C-alpha cells in the first residue's frame, strides 16, 4: 500500500516535471531596484515635453495624460519648500485621483509632479512591452523631478503606484522624501490566483487561462478615456513582479511619515495584505485611515472626480491634517 502510494507520487512528480520541460516553463526573473537616476536638463518643463514628444511620435498620447508639473500659483520654474509627487495605479493615469493631488499641493504651497508610467495614457498599443523595471525607472525620474522642484518631497501613490512608491525606499532618489501617502496600495490582488504568476510556470499558466490579453468594461466614459481597458497578459505578470519585490522589503524601517488609506471592502486588492503590510512598516509617525464607502463599486479608487468624487474633500482634509502635524 505504502509502496504503491510512493510510486504514484513519483509518477505524478515526474509527469509535472515533464510537463514543465515540455512547455519550456520558467519563473519570472527576480526584480531588483537598480533604477537609473536620469540627468534632467533645465528648464524641467521643456525637458519633460521633449521626452513625451519622443514617446508620442511612436504612439500618440491621450491629451491630459502626459507627465505634468503643476506649478504653485503658476510660478513656473520656482522651487517650493516642499513638492508633491504622484504615482498613479496600474492601467490608470494622473487623472485617476484628480483633483485630490492638485488640491493638496495648492494647500501646502507645493509644486506637484504627476508622472505617466510607461505604457499608460497611450491611444494605441496600450501597455505593450512593459517591464517592472520600466516603472522603477519612471519612479526614479519622478523623484528626481520632485527634488528639482521642491526642497523636500511628499510621495503619493495609488494602488500599484503605492507599491511602486514603497519599492523606492532604498534607492538614492528617495532621500528627499519626508512623507509617504499610500492610497489602496497593492500588496497583492484580491484574487489569490494572481500569486501563481510569480511561480514556476506562472507566465505560461497565465497565458493559458487568460489568453494573450485582458480586457475589462469601464464604468463611465471618463474611465474609458483615461484608463487602459485592454492590455497584454504579460503586463499583469510584470505587476506581480513589482508587488512581490515590494513585499520582499518587509518588515521595513523608514524615517519618513506614513499614512495609508484603504477600504476593508476593496474588491481589487486584498485589504488584509494592506493591513498586514502596514503593521510591518516601522515609521516615526504613521496612521491608517479606513474608508468604508466610495462611489467606486469596487471600493478601490477611493477619491477623484472620475470614480469617487464624494470623498475628495475628506481625503484632501485627511492628507493635509496628517502632513501639517508632521511639519
């Protein structure tokens, strides 16, 4: 009996190994934050415009999604005591949480830089050929610009942008950061099957199950315009590589203040993972703010005119209250 069970297990294991080699299955490459810090030419507005113009020559960008500096009181080129840098979420753009970042920056007397992560905001070939390393480079660029337009930096990220923000803690470009504001940070999707994408054979399994592309239905016209609603399955795998890397940094000790907004009813990312990650981050000043409801049916995009306008005032007030107490 025992011998039969043993032989059966050996046979199953051999079959799995054979299947793996037959498909040529590999695991996604490990991710390390070796992002390059760019050399930014002044004036920074012109440098940014030139960079985005190069991108748009290959793939037109949707107007309003370009990398953008919101100068305090329209004082172009004037550095402020603090700047705000915003990293948007997976498949989204800087319109995602707008006008919350703009209102926070204005109230703080801060310049604001809103990036466009590679592959997003494109009218064609949305999010094609993207690697997690590209997003790390984008974050390093965003922080470098933040330091160029402000003496100190407040770094704000939503969903995958929240994971990306935290992934930069050991990078040289993170040094000017004084506070982190994370909204629905992605420490793992709500669907536990997403974890399989980082296992041996995960990429191939994802293609078998999901096909070459993932598409979803937007909730309104504005979301359809400013989000990528159809993108390669490979991009989901890259998202999970970033999530896994960010989780590998935990437990983590930081010198920056930290405030985390999330909903216990989030249907996109796992709120239990957010709570667990928060408990593993040691910060001199930290706070978690639970948001019970939003206009977003998934309770994920917790503010912003497009998805959850009813929460704009509350989120602006909470961020300002937290930041001003730590001045």
